[in-house]
C-alpha cells in the first residue's frame, strides 16, 4: 500500500474524529465526553483513536495547535516581506481564520471554553502591542499591561458576539472595528 493512501486515510480518520468531537463538545463539557462516544460517533474503533491521541484532552490540544499553526501561517505572510504591516490587513487574516473554523472557535471562546486557548489567542498580539505602547517612554510596561488586558478582553467579547451572530459582518468590517476601538483606548 502506498504511503499517499495511508496519509490520506490518517487525514480522513483525524478529520472524522475531530468532527465527532466538536459535535459532542457542542452538547456537553469535555469532562463528560468519553473516548467510546467519540469513536461511536466517528464510526472508528478505539484502538485507531489511541494510535493518534492519548485521550480527549490530547485531542483538543492537537486541534488547538493545528488552529494556531493555521493562524500563524496566515500571519507569516506579513512578516516575511519588508513591506510595512497594515494592522487592519493582519487582523482581517485572524478573523478569516476564525471564520474558517467558526464552530471550533465558538466552542473554545465560549464561557465554558478553554481558558488556555483564550490566553494563547491573546498572546498572538501581546508582545507587539506592549512594545508599541512602551516604545515612546510615555507609558510604563505595567500601565501598558492594564491597557492591554482591557483591550483584549473586549476583543474576545467582540469575537464571541460575531460568532454568536453567525458572522453576519465581514472579517474586514470586524478588523476595522477592532482597530478603531483599540486605537480609541490607546
């Protein structure tokens, strides 16, 4: 059997497990989801599940990592060339990634979502904003961190609302709105 066929089968297996897991996460908390349920929903046997993941927590961590790699890949286009970064274009890319993974992001950013994931989302822009805020020397690092915390909590709220409203505004509109609101604060 060719390795392409094996790769395709593995990709399919992981995709089906991911979809089944997301279906279950929409109904209940991760702590109430069993491997048996995921496998039954995906129509995949348990030994196949364990060939790829240790448990449901490992599965969610790998799904999150994949999402972050996707976002970072989208953003790397901005850092690879020497052109000046247009913040609204960069933020629009993040919104497009969120839109492509809407069901997953809605779960991860909800009230019962994963706090570590939310922190990682915030860390994507943390260093850049803090260094921009403190560069002029008019604001201390500590004060900048308060402004940052306030701004990002608002950003997460705006993303949650956008997802709950079935993303009826474009990623561009959301990016422009976020940039406008954060520049008001800063």
